[in-house]
C-alpha cells in the first residue's frame, strides 16, 4: 500500500468535504482510507505531495477526439455557418489520426483529467485506441444523425464495444440534423440498456426559429447543405420543448451546450431531471453566444463542463472551462465549480461508483487544484 500526504484535500464527499494535512491510503488502485495524515500515516509507503490542494480527478463531459487533427485550423469568431463549412471542407480531405487523438489525451491527462466522454461520429477505433494507449478511462457516445427508419432498432445490437474501464453508449447529433424517428429510437436503445444519452441542444443561433417557424438563416443553411432531415416537420416549439415532446429529456440525458434557452426552457430542463453540459470556451470560439449559466445553476440543474473539440477551442484543459464558468456564474462557490467537473458528470455518465469524489472504495485518481482557483 501507498500513503500520500498533501496540504489540503477537497473530497467532494459530504461526509468530510475538506481535510487539512490530509492523507490518502491507496491499495491496488483504489482508496483504502482517506482522512487526516495522522490517521493514515504508517499504514503504507509514504509519499509527500507538498502543500497544494488535491481534488477528485476531473471529468471532461463532452469531447470530440476524432477532430484532434484540426487544432488551430479554424479561426475563432466565424459564426456557426462559416465554422461548420470550414469543418466540413477539411473533413472531406482529411481523416482524424490516432497520433493527434493521443496527443490531445496526453495533454488532458497532464492537467488532471481522469475520464473522458467522447462523441464519435464514425469509426470508434481512433478514440478507443487512443484511450487505451494513454491509460485513460472513457465513455464513447456513438453519434447518429440523418434519416431514421420507422421501427428501426438503432444502434444495432453489438454496435458499441466496451471501452477501457467504461462502456459505449449512443446519442444523436442535434434535432436539426436527425429525424425525430431516429432520435427516439436511439433514446429507447439507451433506456433499455440503462445507459446515458446525449445530444447537442439549443446550441446554434436560429435553432429555435427553425423549430418554431421553419424559417430563418439557420434553416436556409441547413436546407442548402441537405442537413435537415427529409421528413422534418415544423413542431412550432423551442428546441428544448421539442426534445421534451419527443421524450428525449430525463435523468439519463446529457444535453450539451443549451446556449439558446429562455426561462420556459430552463423550467422544462428542471422538470425533466436532465443534466446540462456547458462548453463556454467552444461557444465563444465559434461565436454562438453564451449559455445562461447563472439561470441554469440557480434553477438547480446539474451542470457539467466539456471542452468540446480542438476545432473549436484553444486547448483541451478542463480548468479553462472552470475559469470560464466562474466568470459566467460569479456567485458560485468553489465547491459548486468543482461539482461541474467531478460529482455532476460522474452521476450523469453513470460512473459515480468509481469517480466524482475522493472516498474509500473509489478509484485513486486525483488532480491538483490550480493556484488561481484556490479559495
């Protein structure tokens, strides 16, 4: 066994949230005991980690590892249509690489990320092999888009192989790019297997106008590029209300972005029990606006954070998202910020048996709190 000593531990465990001059006893990769150093010293080989603050290993709730090769390739501030056109243009010429994905994960691991929820639009092999090579745990969401088939079983049985220390689940890209039939079928698949479901929701300016009236600049963009499903019918609802009507929002749903949401949408999200993953730096990079994070937090919605992809962010350092979230919610406590990258995503992703807090029985993975975030 090994005993680790550190100046301070923020456990995210309500039973003992903060430990000064703390110690963590580790046996075979799991926490055997945690408490004041005087209580765990002598039970294992000692290691002094210094005067800093340890927190649970942080969880990146939304990434696209397959786009790692696009780092720095698309300028910031283009707006969604121009950003998407640049993305499509490059992807038609170049495919993602294992080397780029590994490089991204290496940097993420170096900043304390212990688990990644990655959205995979095609072949899962790059993401799964990169996670394995870097010794990181993850959950891969196989993403579906396009036209559904009535009565179709999506995804097909066996389509989601296990990933290191996790499993694979499924989701849909967005309701403007996925038929209602397909979205509902994917959600049913997840529910039947007790797995989380994800979708990009209310991210893009004009998304609500599209669903309310069927018109507007986003509608024109989607129709011109044949992204809008052929069977699309205007629901005359906001994006969030449409997702609710389709039965996509519940405690097993991770709704990503939620930038274009009004107060009635917030109320829908609260009632549904869904978690929301904010990607503030990606939203700023693309130019889609700022999520009403303060209202979402005040309403008690479980919030998570994700870096999105290297195609829409300066880096994949999750602490950058934490700092951005703090600027969006100035009144939030340090514990509230940390919950967005520990306890909340662990519950949303169904991995809270192993991750999300530092307590006996859980995996011995932690991160060092950056000095500028100390309270």
